[in-house]
């Protein structure tokens, strides 16, 4: 199934959410999904795509989503015909993430893609009330790039090289607008209106060749045709106040579309909260880790065999 059904002006937009994972990342992804469902209000379509999942894995997906009124679960095996030539840019990012590049072809309307290393702490429904018009996606500026740009006095050769690389492939868009692709509100109809762009988007070999994989790939393709969302929708390790401060130091707008308290905490990078507890509890990063581990305890009480490792 492909989630057909166009949005009519003046009517509520269908909430559509997509996760993409493989067996390696399945358990934390299911924890993220479970946290999403704790806060989800109203009807929604959930698209869960897997690479190399076993029948038992798919049964776990169904078990975590069972009993949620108004939720339509649409599962898809993307292990064949989608990811040939794809590979992750690092040893902690798998090739399965490239599956998100096919969302606009297979689903219509607005679709919220969420990485598996996340914790959802609020209802994502309000995000679907925004109007993106012809923008290809709603995005959040990358925390680390914003950090680097806010502290030019602390530049290093590696930072300079990376920023130069981003400027080269993003032009004429600004390096300041480089976004993190872990959470994306994709405007699938706008993307499908441009078949050549859609075909470029789905080139997993080209995406895999970039330094930061399909995140760089999407930034290069989308350019200025994005809507900047509030950091609340992609809160880097919970550091939303810090992120807004960095945006202000760089002369950027501190609050994007649909502002508020953090809704999606994103635990990007090689260290993950289900493995590493050694964070200062007084820091925002430490508090975000504590929030994750508290949620994980509740999740594991319900599903002991799904504890992230």
C-alpha cells in the first residue's frame, strides 16, 4: 500500500510517519516507535520499512503497535530492489537509512521520517498543520554545523575543510542552512512533481559516495527549497536551549516553524544512550540520556526481549 489520498484545503491533514531500519538497529527503533505511540493523538498511518528483518522481527513490530486505536500499520521489506549499491557513511550508520530516499515515490502527502536513535516526548500531530507550499521538506539546522559557525575563533583545519565541502555542494544555499536529516517532514507531492529530482534523490550509490551519506545528498538536492522547523523537532541530545543560543550567535532565527518544548530528542553520533551512561546528570546531554533510560526501563518492562544493546 502507498498511502494514497490527497489533502483537501481546509481539512485536517493525515498524520503519516515513517521509520526505516535493519536488524542491527531494530530494537532502538522499536523503542522510538513505542515512545511515539505513547503521545500520538488521533488517527495516523505508520509506515515501517525493514531491511533483512525476519518473520519474528515483523511480529515484534506488530506487537509494539497493537492496540493503538486509529493507527494503520503499513509494513514494507526494502531488502530487495532498493538498496543495491548503498552503504552507510560510518560504522554506526547503516545502509538501511538510504531507504528514506524512496519515501516520496511510495507515499504521498506529508510524511514525517524519524531516525531510530530518537525518543519522542510529545504529540507529532501539530507538525502536520504547517503549510510547506512548494518546499520539499521541513528540516532543522544541524547542531554541529551551527556550533562551528557560531565560534569562528575556534576554527580547525578539519572544520574548515568540512565547511568548505558543504559550501561547495550546497550552493547557492548557505552553509548556515545545512540540516540534519534524522528527522524530516517530507513534502512528497512537491517532490513527485519533479521526476528528475526524484530520480536523483533515489540514487543510493551517489548518496553513499558523499562524506555524510544521504544527509549530504539531500542537502545538495534540496538547497533553498526547505522550510526551517524549530529545533524542538530535532533536539540534538536535548540541547534545544543551547541550539537556540548558537543560532542567535550566528545571526539566525532562533525559533523555526512550530516552536515549543522538545518533541523529538535525537541521539545522533557514535555514542548511544542505551549503551553509555557516563554523562553529567546536570548537563542537557546528561538529562536527555536519563530521559531515554527511564523510557527504556518502561519499554523493557512491556517487551523484555526487545531491550536495546
